[in-house]
């Protein structure tokens, strides 16, 4: 059993070993993990989701945000979801090299998590893990998704503020993704704005927002060059302003409802005997009049 007080003490000292063990324990649904989570007292520490297509510079942008927060003596937790290895189901740690300067920093904890086949760009235990991070002394929590595009809508029900990172060349991609983006984005970041025609893309994005975003969902567009830390101060100001609005309005209640539904669904799935279903299905699918809906109903 892991002690929340021990984890807090470790975080305060910059020693994250106990925290790392607790995360693995929760991810694997270890004995006592459910009771442990029920005893947590999460704070209102903001959860910031960072998503967008591969190559947009999500990790580089996060690196710049971390640098600013660390300069202000803040503690930062980063949970980065990576694609899973087809062999060991662990995370393929390709993208984290851009944050290598922070791995041993006492104010920063970075953990790569495998998606493990979970759709939505996240890890199935992410709600539990972000709640843990809110309970142990961090000032900011960042969740970086896999980067697979429109399927990442789940981040919107987890993060208080969802930042969608794009690059100036993403015009056609945005057209294809825009309905999903409008649903999940709170802030658009156009990164790598030192590239040609960047301002044209920013103008196009702002026009698209005006035409398509709900009137009650006023999206912000911030231009950055993350490698040079340009635009980072403006981005932080926009995120802070959005956090204030979230805690004032109905969005927070809707997010809590979505999280409750996730927990209920996860609990139901734990009760399902997957091996038995596989065995039964192998026999049932050979029958002449096999119907998948009737088969599934027997496990409701």
C-alpha cells in the first residue's frame, strides 16, 4: 500500500521514486488502488491538455512552458501518452527527447504512458493519475496526447484547458478536422510561426473560428515559436484567463459528469471476464446464424 503522505514528502523534496511506483500500481489496478484513490483529496490545480497532429511541436512547446514555470519556482507534472509497443505494450519513448533537460530536475516530473490500445489519444488510467497529481503538491499538470488527430476528443473531458497545436502548413488538415477541433479546443497555438505564410494561416484559422465555433465558446489563437520561447508568455496569459472562466461557468460541472461516466464505464469493464468471452465467442461464431448483437447482450 502506498502512503499519500510519503508521496507528498517525496514530491516536496524532488524525489519522485514513490510517486513513480504509485503510478505503476494504479495503472495496473493493483490491490488496494481503488481504496487509495477514494481517499485522495484533489485540489483545483489546473490540468492543461496539449494535443494536435504529429510534428506540430507539442513536446517542444511543453518544454518552453516548463522552463517558464520552473523560473517561477513552480512544480510541474507532465503525463505524456505514447503509442504502445506491439511487443511489450509499454510506451515507445520517441518524442520525450525534447524534454530531456527536465528529467532529473527536482521541480519537474515527466512520465511517459502507453496508450495500450485505448482510443481517444489517452491512457485508460489517466483520470486516476491526474487526480493523484492534483493531490500531491504540483502547481501545474500537463497531459500530452498521442498525436493521432481527430480521435483525441477525450482530452476535452479531462483537461480544464485544451490546447491544440498546429503549424502553418496545416491548412488542409484543419479543414478535415475542424468539427472535432472546434469541440475540443479552448486555445489554438500556431507553432513554428517563423515559417512562410504563417500569418495567412493564423488569419484563416481565426476566420474559421468565427464561422464555426459556438458563440458561447470563444476560442483564442496564439502564435508561437516554441524553440525560441516566443509567444509563450502570451500563451500562459490566455491559459490563465481560460482557467478563471472554467471555474466560473457550467463547463466544470459538465467535465465532472464526463469523468463520473468514465469511472462507471471503467468499473463495469473490470467486472467483465474477457477470457471467457473469447472462449465463448470462438465457439459461437461458428454457428450458422451467429448474431454479434445477441451474443453481446448475454454479457450486459
